[in-house]
């Protein structure tokens, strides 16, 4: 799997399928027993101990209830100044913003 810098990703799946473990592995919170995580050409736990710039909401994050999940993630990502405004459709709006 390849995740591109500057994007927001979410993982979906049934309980117990490994979403949380995958996110923990990407963030450097666990060391994988197989496979590897490479960030900007550097292997996690070999070339670098932790990603220098990553944001993640794992398990039970505190969201602002008046905003959608995407809007909450976008606000958090904007704190680093690295995420540009993107076109998105929430499904509850009448068009693209």
C-alpha cells in the first residue's frame, strides 16, 4: 500500500481486521513482525525511530460534535500547515466545496 503525503486517509473494515494495528504500525507505535513501513524513503525502526511528521486519530478520538469527521480531521491536519484545501463531497451537501 502506498499513501501519498498531504492527503487524509481513513481505514474501514470489520472489527478485528487490523485497522488499528496498521495505524499503530504506520505511526511507529509498534514494530511489525513482518513487512515494513517506509516513510520518505526511510524505513521505520531501521533508518528512523518515529515518523517526523504524521498525524493520526486512533481508536476513540475526541471530535468536535458540530463538525463532520472529515472536517475534524481537516482542522487537525491544518495545524501543521501542510494540508491544502481539497474538493470534497460529504454526502449531506448539495455540491462540491
